C-alpha cells in the first residue's frame, strides 16, 4: 500500500525584505530590494501510511505550521517533493479538500449564531454528502461524542468542551481519509480532554482515519499517537515510536518496592537504588531488557515484600531530555 502522505527532501524558504536602521536607512529601503532568506522547513522527509496516528512535534518556530500548510496545499514547497493522497497538494487543493478534515483549536468552523445541527446540514451540501450516509455519520458522531443534549443549541451557547466536540464531528461528517488536528484539547477541562482523546483514538482504530496531530499536550501524544515526528529549526530530528525514543535516550523505568518493615540496605545487580525511605525502596532499571521477574528473582524470599510498582519514564521527561541533547541524539538516531 502506498503512503497516504509522502515527503522527500521538502523545504520551504521565505524571502524577507531587509530593513535598514535610521532615517537614511529607511530612505534607502524605499529604492533597494535587498532580501534575506528564512528557511522554515529544511530537507524534511517522511512517509505516513493509511490509518496511522502521528504527532508532529516541535517547539514554536520549529516549522510545524509551515509543513502542515504545505501538506494541505495552502503553501507550495520551495524544494523537494510532497504527495498527499497520491496528488501534489498545492496543485490539487480543492480535490484533496474533499478527503481531508481539519480542526484548529482556537478557530471555529461552526456558525456562531446557528444551532450546531444547521452547521452540519450546511456542510452536507458543501461536501455533497448523500443523505443516508450523512444520517449514519451524524448518528455515530452524536453518540460517540455525547452531543445529543446540545445539537439544537446555538454554537455561542456551548462550553469550550462542547464546541470542540462539535468541531471534531463537523470535520468527520464527510468521512475524510486524513484528519488534521491543531491543539484539539487546548483550554479544555480534564473530563472534556479525556472524552476527546478517547474518541480520536477510537476513530483512528475503528474507521482507519489517518490522524496528524500537532500538540504541546504530552498526554494527547501518549494516548492518541504511537508515532512521533520531531522537528526543530526546520529540520527533522526524530521519526519513530515513542518507545524507541525512550530506549534511545536510555530513559529508565522506576521500580518501587514496599516492605512490611525496613529490610535494611538492599543492593541489586539488576537495578540501581535511587531513594531509600526505609520500608519503601526506589530503584532505577538501567536496562530495557530487565523484567520485573528478574528483579524479584534476584531479591528472593524473606524480605517481607508487600507491594511492587513498575513505572515507565514520564513522556515529558523523555521529550525534554531529547531537546536538551538534540545535536548528539539526532546524529545517533
């Protein structure tokens, strides 16, 4: 099966007029056209298969928005080649738009003063969705996102969480093959965030919708996207699964052993003691291949062990470590 999105050496350069300081400089700027070049995307390559869920991650100014705009056909690449749904996106923007859904966290596509249902009906005409298909999709989305109580309410009366659910449903009514989401949970409360995350994960798994997510919410990444594409300064730094990133960084799992009473000093060959709280000992597992059974086998009986917890490294710690050490790590990856 061919990739649904393919980028090969894609670059985007913007020209910016150089402005000279002072009154004389301002006068010279009127008559000269001296430009500097800003490389927003620099030789980025990746392929996304149908049905994948991918987070496109990077700090502000890393080139994320520019790449998304090229994928959706808003911008034309300055270099390299880009294919979306088997087409060159900027040359087939209108055709591709019928197979793409877009949700921007702070930009509403719903009609502010109309009931939610009316916005959906308008979209049915825009995308020429057959009535039976529209009815089935609306019923599915209403049930999955629990929207029945406010379908007939004006959008301006909705809470932020309700509006975001309505926005996501709007983007999916025409059965897009690709769904782009920019910060879909920003500003939402914990309950609304969980509902949106569960729904997106289900849509990806049940319907095979390809999801491209740009977010700074690390829980979004962990619960929706198994794969990360990480960029900075316009360049690709990492492309792969989160577990591979953890393994590459040597992110260590934390093992917590709780005893009935303090067993005294414990030394394990399979783990390093990180904190000793008497009856509770904290260890770090340096080796990814070490299992809980290995540790318990080494520990043996007779220590009065009450409870065992094994914690994976926090995703925020993993990503922070990556960006702090990016020159060395990017070369290794």
